[in-house]
C-alpha cells in the first residue's frame, strides 16, 4: 500500500507508525511490531503538523499541490503551528504572536534530565500532559523529571539555566545511534541521576528552587536489555563526563537509505532495530518523514 510516512508516535508507551492514506484521506496508526517492508517511492511532501489543540496529526492543506513538494514543512503549515518563533526560546520573554503556540505554552510544563549512552546528559522541557511520550520520543534510556512549572516560559528559563551547568540542550541523531546502550544496572543509573539532581539543587538560583520536585526517575529497562543482548561490547574507553570506565558497543546503523526490510527487534525513540539475515541494523525513521512509501506490515 502507498502511504505518506508521517513518523513514529508513542501512545500509552507503545510506538505507532503514523501513516496518511491519501487515497481515502485518513490518517492511520499501526503498532510498530513484526515484519516490515518499506520502500521510498521517490517523492517527499510537506509532513503537515501536529495540532496542539486536538492532539492529532493534520495533513498538509497543500498536499496535492507543488507547494507541498520536497519540503519538511511548507510555509502554510509552519504559520499555522507558529512554533518557528519559539525555537531557541530561553524563557526570558515570549516572541510568538500565534494564539495556538501561546495556548500551548500557557499550560503546565515539566523540566527533565535525560541520560543517553556514554553518560551524555540532556536537559529539556515538555508539556505536562505528554511528558512520558516526550521522553520515549527522545529515545532516552533513562530520565528524571525534576521541576514543574505553570507554563512553558518558566520551564524554558529553568532549562537554559541548567544548561549553563554543563547539560546539553540537544543530542543529535548521530550520537544517539552510536550510543544506544547504557552499560549500567538500574541501581547505578538511579544513583547517577540522583547525584545530578542534588548538584542541580545546589547550583541553581534560589528563586528557581521552588519549582523543583522530588525526582521522578524513568528507566527503559526492557529497551536497554534488548540492546545489550543485540550489540556486542568492544574496547573499554574512558568516559568524558564521569570518572569511570564504560564499555562501548559495536552498532551498525544507517543514516540514509531507500528501504527497510526485516523483523523489528527493538524501537528506541524514532529508531528501528531491524534483524535481517542474522544481522542487526539501526534505521532512523526521521529519514522517512514526509516521504511517500510502499509499506507492508505483518
């Protein structure tokens, strides 16, 4: 079947493919499991946008015109969402004039610390209602919610304040692909996260401490266990961020590709771990977002 591939969305902790059936004008949700055979058909169109009011994906209104061709998001969809003005916001003042973006920002938010392989720490924010989905979409193996705020503006300010303590605001796909395993057990992970919470509590300005909450730790143990069983450890290396030694893992991945075929062995954020001919390969499905594809699931 031909569909526009819109991405992977985690719903109730379960990953789903979001597909647009443009012949019948419906958006489909398919569980990410089993055997997959997907091929690009050579055309990419605007991927539309996510409606923050209805919490649903919306198809580009220009889908059938050239305005939608070969762009990640067309000008029309960008203007509807209004979030371009929000990119890079540090919480000092609001720059958007878009009513939808303002409504989204004027609701409860959380601040989190995410832990990736090789001791990479990221600070981020999420609307309170989708905080768990946000973490799963990020592909973080472990994370910790550390603050709650009445709006996104204050959350962004805390986020940028914490980033000055050495926590990155972004982790690119290339790093995530190369570091899919945290080579520590649950207790070690929890102790590391609690240590960072205490450091943040001691170092941020007193005016912001009122927003901090008791740390809520999340650990994707099943995902990490599968990754450990699939990928083999290689030489030991000295971590750049912690005073300990940690294994690195040999991981075969593809950033650019035209097709995916095989059994889905694991899902990490937007990454698919595919088993084909007794080999495991990682694919970042962001490469497919917006593409017209031929897809079979089973």
